[in-house]
């Protein structure tokens, strides 16, 4: 389906104009594949909002069923590219499934990830400068903000992609307020740094909610050996850790859900999405029938 308000054909870097959060693609991912989805906002309340975190006003993209209170919250954590059109689309899909989805721009203090045309510079100048502690606090604030908007934060969940997949594991160990988590191809092991002192494998035994991990068997950056390590760490952990599961798609690589990129694998993405929604329902983050 073609996306409205965008030039016809593949979007190129020279055509890139940064507008409001979630309304365009990050410059580093252009040109965008023609297969990129655009989920309708019909029946939804969508758009950019601000979440207060101390004295900082953090931008976020919110999508929720229009006219409905008490929809369960799902925190959506982006890739390194920030809250661009793909992440907004994920939020709209969740909203159509009955959730109050909110994707905070967790890089906002360090820079605008959408404006970077080179991935290397984006990583070195923005991503690596974001402290994990800051991110976890921002997600706490986002959950509290959603509750103030009338959403159901007592049946909350989190899902994240790539960089956000790693954060999903960390937040599942950090927050007692969640019911479930779904991590899409997030890094599991790695060398600690002062700003990122722990990795998912370090917190695996302490998970407070069960996590579904969705991974690609051909992902060169996340070897199957690291998944085996993570499974072993989970097996000796908390009840939530022991309930956690992995699904590995043998023919998929990294970012197989990113329909705007050549890495997209439709069968794996569709199956992962079905499993994601089923996992949320199974673990107490289901929308009510109202």
C-alpha cells in the first residue's frame, strides 16, 4: 500500500525532510523499499506527544483506540534509527489490536537519530552516548504518563526491535509493572561499557516478566551460540526467566520484521507478529472486550 504524503517511488536521502515524530523514515535507512507498510490510523488516536521526565519533555509517538479508556499499555522501543515511520506503524498495528501503544524517542537528549544519513556516525555520536540507566528511567516515566492518560498500566507490556530488543530484555528485569515482553533480534551478550554496564545475559536470571525472543537463524551479529548461552542463563533463573522462550527463524537474518528494508522476511515477520500478540494475551496483557 503506498504511503500518503510522501513522494511516489523509492524515497531517497536527497528527498528527506524531517517533520514530526513518526511521520517520515530515518535518513540512514533511505531509500525505503516499496514493500513498506502503512497502517491506517482510522479509528485511532495517533500522533506526537510529550512525556515529562523530570524537567525534560521527551517526545513520543502515541497510538490508541479512539474513544476507549483502559486499553493496556505497550511500550514500543525503536531500533537505532529512533521513532520513525516504521516504529509509528508498529504502534498503529498494536492500537488496532486494542492497545495503548507509545514509542518514546529515547535518543532525544543525545541527538536526532532520524537526521543522520550515515549509520556509523549515528552510532558513535548518538547511540553509544545513551546511558542504559537513562533509558530505563525514561521508560518508567512513559509508563506513568500513559497511566495518567487513562491507559491500563496494570496490564502493561513492552516490545522492541534490534537496539530496542536489547532494551526490552533489560526492562523486563527492571520493571515490576509489566506483564509480558517481546524482544525482536536484540543483542544478548557483549562487552560492558560505563554507559551500558550490563547485557541481557547478565540480567536473565532476574527477569520479572516472561520474554519471548524472536530471532533470525542467519543473523551474523547475533550468533546462535549467544542464544544458547541466554537459554542456559534463563533456565537457572526466576519463574519468569524459566517461562521465557525463543523462536528462531532459520532462513531469516537480522531485522527480518523491518518491511522498509531489504532484510525483510515476510513469512518470519508475519509469524512473529502473531506470536507477539498471542504472547501478550497469554501473559496477562490482553485488551478487554470493551
